[in-house]
């Protein structure tokens, strides 16, 4: 039995050493994630570094009795080889801990004063005889931030654990690998409890680092597009950063960027930084910049661009590698409150799900080129209020590649330029054209291919045969007669076996309602439905957008009556269940019910499915249950289908990619052609066979 000692609050030795040796801000790795609004409560020595009870006791003690609190910014790396870094208000390093030295991670108990706290234990020492175990405790200003921080930890350990597992199959010395994998698995398992508090939007931002690598095949496509040659192709990269002025420190800080858009605040002065780097071919020297321009939208004309105030220009301090030039950095100032009306859209708050396009351009004079070159970088942004606080920062840069095709000039008197610009195309522009061409090719192929699986069809297109074997119909007819005569709550024998074989399409409407027990309060639910339709729903605009996207290939939903019934049920449920309201995906579930029964009965069954079978849990705020299901799905695949799991890892496919449709719409939204209605019936079998 492990003995527990009263934790003694202290400042770790490595904290004191780092604080005394560091006097200036330092840069962190590009792939790290910054978390603001974190307080360091201190550390205590522990005897059992993997005892959740002991760590929770330390958290409680330091949170209640701690005297030395330090406001910090925490930088969490994305790889096991890097370090967790604690920064002060001036971005100077206070302390740092190797990620590989973290032994266990625990969050404070829910519904307590420690719910916004978390801790991790570390190990110091040369050998097992003189190991010292420390427990470091932190508190977040927002409870949600705890889950996001711990998810970042879990991502690192889980990724490394999978890599070690794969390496173990190709190496002979497995002892050390097995030990390390066991430690990583232990840390990853200790983080499971925090995974359910992460919203879907934050999940995407934390698990998908921004990469814009240069694909050789795409370079070849760029050559074919302009009918150019490899020796005349010059590729440049442009990295766009945006900084906002902090009122207190009067300094400019990087704005967060997630899901391919910048998060900006209105009425705050900004700095636009564009770093131009040559990637291929003979180095060309950038002589100067004579303008940075900006415009709302994309594919804009030159006359719509607005000139910004140039702050600085010059070669990058970072040396180039290989044949690459050092690069050229241009900085301009954007004052939203002082600019003319042409940019007013970029200084107005956007709706929750809305994004605005913006285009940044930089005009450069390059030695050896006859004319100046304009690089136009397109990006998206969401505009927040001036007082908005961002608690999770991912150092995520926006990178765009440009493909220049140059013609070498003939040596003539009076001609000083070696090259003239034949064409310039951005990677985004070429990607749009490539996708459009591929789509046209698929459509042409689809017209000539008779195989149903290869057709490009709209969701809901096709029909389902209502034919059923006579013997099967007799079995169902006999069972339904008994069921109607008996108590509705008492299910007849043989029901489960028939349901597992599949409910005939013609009987699904009645059988689903019987299985869910809709008859218990049918009259009151019908009255409630009519009453709910007379009220206004805050989700009406969202519902109306989804109606046209729900089974657009099905004739019933191409007509006004079908769309109207779908809209009415979605609206009524959004009022009935205020906590869930309306979420994207619900319309597919409602549509599948409407195809088998009248709208009043469909609404009644929808309520039963959502509440009785707890489908509504996955639609709740932050999608906590949904992410728990993702984790369970991933764990089951690892345990029972290891080869499939390795295949997914190789392709970088995560559970939320394949599981979203399965969880949120019972896979109904992904069905194609005449098979989708049959699959709808099968999707309901796991639900309908339960009591």
C-alpha cells in the first residue's frame, strides 16, 4: 500500500534555473499550440506519480492553500521529442519540461472547485535509485480550456505510441520499445476522461496542423497547364502572417488561425507580414517592394485593390538552404478604423458560421526580370468583436505557392533584363482549375458507365423495391396480429429474430412506431406538435438552408409538400428540445422517417429516437458524447481490426472522418442510389431491437 505524504508547495528547481538564465523572449516551434489564461499553482513531490488519488489531493491542496501563483502562457508541442514551455507575460521562458518525461496527466474532479485545474507528473534523475517525482499543477481561466490542453497532450502520446507499435513489427530488439510504448500508453489512457469536453470545431483545429507542401505531381500539372518547360519554371512561396496590436503592451501579436481562416478583431490596428521565398531554379534576387495592397473577396481585379502603408522591407534574417535565397520580408500596416469603405466588410463582425475572403498582394521588383511581379495571396477570415479573447492559439501559417514561367530574352543592345514574365499562377488558382477539370471528366465518365457504384448521383436518387417473400410476409402478419391484441409494452416472441433479418419496407412505418412505443402518448404528442408549429424557432434560417440539401435526388423532397413537411418537423423539434435545437444531420434522420409515415407520427418517433435511444446526446453542446463515441470506435478498431487500424494510420485517417456520418446521421446521409432506403432500414435495426 502506497504511503501518502502531505504535499509541500515549492517552486521546481528547473523553474528557478530557467528564470535566472533567461531575460528575453524566445521563439517556439512552429507546430506548438499556445494556451493563454493559464495559472501555474506550483509543484509538489509525490511518491506515486501514477496515483490519480494522490495527484487529485495535490491539486486540491495547491488550489486551496497555494500562495505563489504565476500567470503563464503554456506552449504544448506536437512531438514527443520537444518540450512543454511555460512563458511569462513578456514571452520569456519560465520553465520547460521534456514531453518524454511526463508520466501521468490528471484533471480536477468535475463539479468541484478543481474542475478547471489539471496536473502532470514528471520524473528527474539519472537512475531509478535517485528518481524524483514532481507533480505540477495548473488552473485555467476557462473550464473548456482544460479539455483542449489535455487533448493536445493525448494527441502527442497517442501518435508516438502508434509509431512505436509499428516500429516494433520491423525491429528485433523489442524490450526497450515495449517499455516505452507501455509508458506512452499509460499516459494516453490517463487522458481519456478529458476527451469528451472538446467541441468539433476545436477538435479539427487541434488535430489538423496546417500544411501546404509542394507536390511534385502538382508541379508537373502546373507545367502542363501553361505548356511550359521545367527549366523555365520558377516556384516561389509566400507566407502570410497577421498581427494585431495589444493595447496594454503596445506590441503586435500573431492572431490565431484555425480551419484555414484567420480570427481577427474589429477596430484594432494590424500588421501584414508577407515572406517571399524562392523554392526552385536559379536564385533570383528580390530588389525591392513598391507596394502592399489589400481587398475584400477573391479573384479581384487590380482596380479594386487598396494600398496599405508600408512599414518595412528587406531580406530575411534566416539564411536560405541549398539553392534557396534568404527570402524577402515585407511588412505593412492596416488600420481598419481609418481605411475607406472598400475594406469595411473586413472590419464588421461576421456571423457564427460565416467567413469572409480577403486578398493580400505584394508588388516586387526582381533583378533580371523585365517587369514587376505581383503575388496575390487569398485567405479567409472571421471577424470578432474588439473585446474577444482567444484562449487557444495554434501557430499555423498560411502558405501559398506561385508558379512563374519565364522566357529568356535575347541579348540585344539596350536590354538589361535577362527574363520576361510569361505567366504566373498561384497554387490555389491551379487547384480550382484542376478540380473543375476532374469533376467534368467524372461527369462524362459517369454518363457512359452503367455500374451503379461508379455513377455520380445525388443523395436519395433511385427507388426501393417493396417486394417481399410470401413466407416472410406471413411471419410478419402473424406476429403483428398477436402484437396488436396484446399489451403494447409486451413484445411477442420471435420479434428480435425477424427484426435482425430486416423489416420489409412496406411495414417499417408501423413496426418502428411499435418498437419505440409511440402509442403510449400519441394523442398528447400530436397536440404538442400542432402547438409547436405556431411558435417561432431561432433555428429557422439554418433549417431552411439544409432542406434543399437533404435527399435532393428523391422525388418526394423535390416537391413543395415534401420540403414543407421536412421543415415543419425540424422546426417543431428545435423548439421542443431547446438544449439541442437543430444540428446539421438531423434533417436526414427526419427525412427517412417521413418516407414511411405521416408527419405527426414522424415527429413522435423522432422524439422517441432522440430521447429513448439517447441519439440527442451526440448533438449536445461541444459534441462531448460524439467525441467519446469516436474514441470508442477507434479503440474497438485497434483491438479487433488491427490491420485496418494500421491502414488508417498509414493514410492518416482519423476516427472522426469515417465516424461522423455513422454517429450523427446513422449513415443515412451518405447513401447513394437505390440502396439508401434499404440501408436506412438496416441502420435502425440496432435501435429497434433494443427495449
